[in-house]
């Protein structure tokens, strides 16, 4: 990503040439043409089956959209590769070819050269994975290097890429957050609904990414992890996460800067365009395949890592990219994108914006009329007792009163007898 290690490769190229010149002269036997030092540094071309895949296709008829800091006009390796572009940062040029930013201004050119570089001559200069594919340069700005919010830049760039014929979209950046702005839902769905393969970098530990973040967490994208020269998950130039689908080289990569300088750099920002290039090779060789079936081919033909027991794994996904098998192997078709379904995720996890559901007008309920009150039997004075007052008032009160009086009289009489019995009488004479 942005925290890549960059070094000038010219010194390495010069040293390689010098060592070659200093070596003992070979015996005078027919020898093949010498390998260009720059091509010799692109170890992934042979080790990951890319040069073998070229026997079938080099990506002709496909278009890769690079949504990044812009593809510079300087590199000869990219002459004729870029067929269109636009700026979404608000500070670049309208055609998307002016690099945006300071520290990241070459990032888009490095990514593009890995995906579809043309070289400088026959068998010379840096060449990309799909050297006959076309490129779209969509410039965006990271951080403060833009006058438009980042989420809006990405959403609009994706739509523009789809509308202008992209078969593959490469996103070599991360937001370092698992969640993403809801505006990306529609943008990524737009790409998926138009059968576009979206390839995303997983992120790098060296730049502070401990686990994958959006857009690598969006269902439907192909997330790319990174490995070192020995095929081990990179400790610095990769990260981990259950959304990683496949791995590719992310260390000791080459890239061509906007001014044409050759550099060495690290990061899944470079692993992603390698996979995007292979996706273009597959789409060129099998134009009938849907985006989901292209992704399925890439992961099903990957070389499983012997460092894990179960795939997919959080470090390697389904394994290391194998371009030759992805292009030529017989792979059963699938009916759904194996990288999951964004639309279903939205249905399950996004809070629906809804208004109160209309309800039917209630039916009036008629209450039966109360019966008419019985007329009074006759005029009775309120001062005279009635049967009800006698039964529930006067009679109980009289009984209670009489009972109480009798009890009191009995108690009084008993008390007097006791008192008189206790009073001493005078002796009789």
C-alpha cells in the first residue's frame, strides 16, 4: 500500500550486467539470446506460471481499471497501454494521467506497470502480467491529497470504470476499518451487476494493518494477500483475514514510476495487480465466463500452501496464484460468486429505511342500545324506610346495638358481684 519500501533498481541492473561481463567467457557453442536483467528480476513471471499462460493469451481484448493515484505519461513501458481515464480527486487532470499526491504520486504507475506494462523493446524492459490488456487511469487522492471525500471518489470511479468498459477493477488500498460507507454498497453492486471482477489488496502489517479492512471486507471482491520469495506469508508486506481469497508475490517487486524510473517495492498493492493481470488473462482466454466464474477459476487452480492444513486460510486464502492453470485447466462452472454475495449481506445487515406501513381503515362497530329503565312503582317519601334499608341497614343495626347493650350490662353486673364479695363485713356481736 502506501507504506512501501522503494529503492532504485538501476543499480541492481548495472550490477547484474557487470557480474555477467566479469564471468568467464563461455565455450564457443550456440547460446540463446541473453535474458534482459530487468526481465530476470521479474521472478513471478516464471515461478507463478505467467510466462506459460502467455502461450495461450496475453490479455488482448480486456480492460483493467486502475483506481489509484494516476498513471503517469512518462514511462515508455506504458506507451499505448492507457486507453482512457478521469480524475475523481478534484485536484488532478481530467484524463486521470497526472499523478496525485506527494508521497503516493508514483503508486498508480507502479500498479499499472505490474498489471499491463509493455516493456521497452522486444524481450526488454519491465513487462506486466497482461501486456496486451488495455488500462484505464482513474486518479484519486489519499488523505489530504484531494478536495473530494475519499468514499465519494472511490464510488464515482467504480461507476465510471464500469461505464467505460472495465472487465477488471484493481483497488490497491485499504481504509483499515472493517466497515465501509453505505455509498459503497451501490457502487460495488453496480460493478457486480455488470459482471466486473474487482481485485483488492489485503493491506500490509508494516503500514499498521493488522487485519484486512474495507474494501477487502466487502463481499464479492477477490482479496489478495502477499507472500515473500519463498512463498511464505509476508510478515511486513501482507496481513491476515478470513476474506483473503488468494495470494501473490508482495516482496521485491518491480515498478515503473511516473517519470520512467524503475524501482523495487513491497506490498499487497503490488500483489493485487499481479492477480488483476491474471484475471485479465482468464477473461481473454474465456470471454464467456462470468465474473464469479473467473474468480472461481483463480481460487480453484491456486497452489495450496504447504504451511497450512486447511484452505481457505486467513494468511493464504486458497493458495498462491497459478496463472497457467487458471488459463488452461478444466474447472467446473459455478452459479454464484464464491467470494460471497454483497446483496445478501446488505439485506441481512443494513438497517432498512422504511416508513410506517399503511393500515386498513377500521370498520365501525355498532353497539346495541341499552334497555329502557323501568318506571318507578309510585311516589315514596325519602324519609320513610324501604324494604332494602330495613333489610340491610335498620335491622342489622338494631340487633348489633341490643347485643352490645346486653354484653355491657352483663359485664357490669358481674363486676359488682365480685366487688361485693371481696368487701370485708364487720364482726357480729
